[in-house]
């Protein structure tokens, strides 16, 4: 079943035979995180590549006196401090479960070993490309769109985000205060 879930999630990026996903799934182990549990602390190296089966996570950076939300991940998507995973160096990024979450993980060593196989190379390339495109789009939106437009884009991308993620994290991701987010939500509803 895990292989089918992985295949279905990645088919939008590339089509690989189910056998490739079965091979990948052999490297994975299931894990569960509580809401608010730190998955990867700041100042440490990423030890795992995660895939979210159910739940959500956020990637945060400490700035001045609080954490700023840089990204969200939900079901059927990868989640980790990818920069740290690739460089094998500690970063200041922190990964946190935003709700009770069921994930699978593959160790950093196995992730890198898998990259020596053709399916692993494709998975790593597709993950890196998707991450790059998403981050570029986010930066463009931050520089060219109003907070209200960015909120509408986020809401279209994740329709039930307000039931799953704290308002302070959504506001942080958008680069605005929770009060500004509240005003925007009141004018769009």
C-alpha cells in the first residue's frame, strides 16, 4: 500500500513503475509525531527524509524574538530540512509537526545510498526541482503580490488550512501580523 501511495503522489512529477516505489518503500519506516513536536531541531543536521501520509509540518527559522514560518507541507508531500539533508551540515531551520502526523522516513544515509540507484536519482532530482520551483514562486509572490493576494493563493492551494494550522503560523508565512491576517480573512469571507 505504501508503494501505491508514493506512486500516486509522485505521478504528477514523473511516472515510475510500481516496482520502483516498492524498492523505495523498503528503505522507509513509519513514524508518528504529536502536534507541536519538533521533528528536527534548529542547529542540527537533518537525519531523515520524510513523506507525510497524514497530517502537516512546518519549517521555521528563528528571527529576532520568534520563529518565522518558511513553508508548510501536507499529506502526500515530502518534508524535511532539505538543505541540511543535501549538505549534511547543521542549519538554523526547525521542522515541527503542526498537527498529529503520520509519516514515513528514510535515513539520510539510505537516502544518499538510494541516489546511487536510477529510481533514487529520479526521486532526488524531482524533489529538488519541485522544491526549487515552489520556493522561487513563493519569493516572486512575496515581492510582487499584496498580502491579501498571497493569502488567497495560499487558501486556494490549501483550502482547509485554517482548520489545521495556527493563525500565527499562516500570518508568519505570509509575512504579516496575525491581526492583519484576521482583517484580510474578514474581508475575503
